[in-house]
C-alpha cells in the first residue's frame, strides 16, 4: 500500500488531508483543526469534514496528531532488563495486563528497552525528555539516571510496579512479598518443619529483602532462631534463576544437617533445584518439601506439582494503569502512595510434613 504525507507532515495510507478538504469544500487548515481540536470548528462544517473523511477512508496517524497538539497517547514501559525469565511469565503477563488496560483508556504501550546498560538508559531518558511520551510505568527497577539527568526530573507522571518507591514519592504498586512468605513459612512450621533452606535472589534486592524478612518473622514468631534457615545464592539476578537453583542443589548436598523444607524466591530456582535433588535420589515431598514464588503456569505440571505463591500480575497491571491515567488526567487521587495487592498461595503436592 502506498503511503503519503499530507501538508501537516502526517503519514497516511491512501487519501490525504487535502483530498478531504477538497471534497468537503473547506481549507486544509480547517480539516486539521476539526481532527485535532473539534471544538474549534462549528458543528455544520465538522459534519461535512467527517462525512468526507469517511467517504475517502481517511485515517489520520493518531500518534503524529497527538504530538502535533502536544498530547501524545504513548505510555512508556521501562523493563528491568530482558524479557527472558525462564519459566516465569510474570513480566509478559504484566505487559499483557498493562497493554489491555491502556488500550481501553485510549493509550498505546511502548516498550522502551530490553536492557539496562548505559546506552539503554540514555535512550529511555531521550524518550522521556523528547516530548513523545505521556507517562511512564517502570517495572521492578530504579529510575534511570545518566550524567545528572534523571527520569524523576522529566515532568512525566510515573508509576512504579513490582518495586516500592513510595519513599521517593512515587506511586507504587506491589504485592505483599513479606507477608506471603511469612505465611507459607508459618504453614511449614505448623506441619513440623524446623530446618529451612532459602534460595535467595540478589542480595539487597527489594524482593529478596522482603521475602527473606518474611521467613525471619515467621521463625521469630515460632520461637526459632535465624540459625534455623540456611541461605544459598545472593549473587545472581532473578533472570538466572535456573543457575541459582542448580548451585543451591550443590550447596544442599554439602550440608551435614539437612533442612527439611526449601523456600525458593522464584519458580525457576525451585524447578532446577528439584530436578537436581531428585536426580541425587531425594524424594519431593517425602524427603524435602519445596515452595516457590511467582505462580508460573508450568508449576502445575512439574513432578510433583509445585506449591507456589502466585503474584496478582493482572490486578497489579490494572492498578498501575489506573493510577497513571488519574495522574495524566490530573484527577484528584486519594489513593495511598503505596498500593499493595495480595498474592495467594497455591498448595500442591510438593509440601508435606517432615518424615520422622
């Protein structure tokens, strides 16, 4: 299909704005005003222009029109890095939920990056300061900042998702990591477990701090010391969950006094850990109970089916979009700066009481 540009510089497929003006018997500038700001054109003229546009099949480029009037309909999504997280589908599911909600609100999603190196950070900031973006949702990562230029100073509405940045005044949508892990640890304690093996994400990471904090709170409530849990990992990012699980299996094999319950902070870690442990002859849950975090669909089809804490990604995506669109529309927002949406524990056959 041939593409042309009308006198406004707007790319079109087929009919031009000039063709619409000719058929409607008005000036091109009048057509432009009618499409960009209908209130500036009287109703009779606007009806003639709309009829001509329909007859010719004229469809303006929404993004170009938005930029021309200073109101982009593009929402930029900043990822923590690659979309690849092994079996975990949290990031793709989040994107799907955000995209659906944005479309319903008349906005389009733009993924700004697939990496977080310096080149990607500069690109994100160029987009933010370039006037082509209306708002930002940032997933599970800090705000980009390069050479003194920070996303925080872009003047754009920003919502953080999967990372609590409410202390910096940013609307944040998170799940109850700490409470969810505390509750599942308490359930394991109720079943009789007293020695735990924790598969950690990167040390100092928000999610790992919260999840390990939940373990410690449950131990304290039960009168157990921090010595009751052995940590493995802490050096690799969550994107390397399979590698963390494999290394954890090696660490487990070296322990003299074996834990009876494993708490993995991602499904990928649990899946690779269980595979290696079973290969060494241990039975799940006969010898070792295992629970993980994320709620990946594949957990149901593991052997045995894996108990997991399911993140409410669809609900979080909708909440993040609602907060952002409220900010864009400058609607009065009485919501808390930190919005917490609860995760849910899916109990399957990977958890049981310890054998005597």
